[in-house]
C-alpha cells in the first residue's frame, strides 16, 4: 500500500504540471506551433548545432527554455521518464531532506517544485545558470501556488560560505564537467583521472552541506570508476555513503534505457576508510560472475589484480580521428601457470575471461579472426606486445 501511495504522489504531481512522455517531437511541435512553426524551430536547432561546431558555444539549453510552452513540450519529449523515476526515488528518500535545501542546476524547476510540494516544512533555494530556465521555474511555482521556494539565476559557486541541511545535484556533475576519456586506462588510473575531474565540483558541494547534512547526487552511470571517484572524494571530505540506487531511465526517443547512479552521502565527524568504501561500492558494482559475467569496472579491476607478463594482441584506432577504440589481448595469470587471461574491450563492452592454458591456441585464433574483421571494417590495428 505504501509504495502505491508513493507512486500516486508522483503521478498526481506530473498530471498537475502536464508532464507526459511523448516520443514524437515533430508531431507535438506541429500540433502546438503549426507546420511552419515546427520547421522554424528545427531550423533554429540546426543553427545552434552549427554555431556549437564553429564557435564552441552551445545555446541549446537557453533556447529550449526561451518560451514556457516550448520548455514544457521539450521536457515531455526529452526528460519525462527521467523526471518520473527521479521524483519516485526522491519521494522514497524524503526523510533524508532537512529544513533547508539547495538545488543546484534546477533547470525549469519541475523536480524542485515536486519536492517543495511534498516537503512543505522545508525551504528551498534553487539555482540555475540559465535566466530563461529560472523564468520558467518561477512560472511553474506560481501556477502551483508554492511559497517555500526561491528560484535564483546564479552559479552555485557564488554561494560559497553558505550551508544547507540538504544539497541536491541532479544530472549536474557530468553535464558541467568536460570528462576526459579514460575508458582504456587501467582501473587505478581511471580512478585517479575521474577524481581529478570531479575534485573542484565535489569540494564546493561538500562545503555547502551543513554538519550532519546530506548531499544527494544523481548522474548517468559510466560503468567505470566514476561513482567510486565521487564517493572517494566525498569520503576524504568526511562524507559517508548512506544510500545507493540505480535508476533506469529513457531519454527522448532513444531505443534503450540509460543507467543512472543515485546516492546520498552524509557529512559526519567519523569518516570511513577507503577499504570500507571500496567494499561498499564493489558489492554494488561487481557481479562476481566470472567469465563473460564481469561488468566493465570489474573486468578492469580483475585485470589489474591478476595480470602478469607481456600482453599479446592488438589495439584498434579510428581511421580518421586516430582515437583508440579497442584493446584485445592475451596475458599470463599472476602466480598461475595453468591459466591465462583473455581481455577484450571496445567502446561498448568489456570482457575478461580466465581460461585453462590448454585453450590458449583457440583464444589466439579468435583474436586473429577478430583482427581481420576489425581491419575489414577499416579500423587501424596495431600490435600490443
């Protein structure tokens, strides 16, 4: 019964603000603005994309929120599923929210307004760098009659020195941080790379959290060490993981769901050790299923843990950009002469298998056949040795 009530709270709110999933953007724009109006909007999008390519300036976000109806329609198309699942998750952890709440990167305020409606005793400050988005958020707040939110066009970095019982960062870290590609780095190298990328932002966020307060983060899961890097940085700032959940959400008209990590970290005077944190994180991320069952991050961890001797195989590179696109090799298994490791990784999957040494010729033949296929697909291949 309780879960049904939680679901009804979310459904009722989304019905009230008219957020309903739609997968046909062209149709909803034509229905609202007419055929010519829809064509003009698509032309404007094309111009923004061209400007981004030429001047490296992306005005898409501001453009989407330049008009109330357009902002809501784009939200229905692009983010309705994400908003529904995020609201359901936030409702399930509503006891983690304190009296004062800061929402950074609030966008058009739909999620902030949901929280303000279910937590009337809390006061909210919601900030976003887009003045257009804040204008839309204020309009939604007004239509709902909410009086416990202040929306402000600002960067959260300007709030240094203030503290809140709860700080909310939903889909903010990756969207505002240029992440270096580290897919083909070793596990420990990935972790250090990600920590460097997140360090400044998480330092600012943790400072905004009051003692015994909570930082609530949701971001797309990269199936690597990203979430571990975030949590380790927070651990170093005396923040402890208390809740962790995966959210599966579909953006826009994509065919498949994206996976998001959603977690709560509490500021405490008694931080945990890295070993304790890694135990928590790996219990969530590692399947321990062995050959073909390892997840990306687990395959990289096992390779670093068990690899020995020289690698024998090849790497692939994009023929135009020269960017590395894959690594495929065989190597010895540490302290075990009767086993070897077969490691295969490209942009979409990682596989690590530990096999009896008798199967090594078969694995070498497999790699040779795979290399021929990659070269036929015009990838550049280079020996690994």
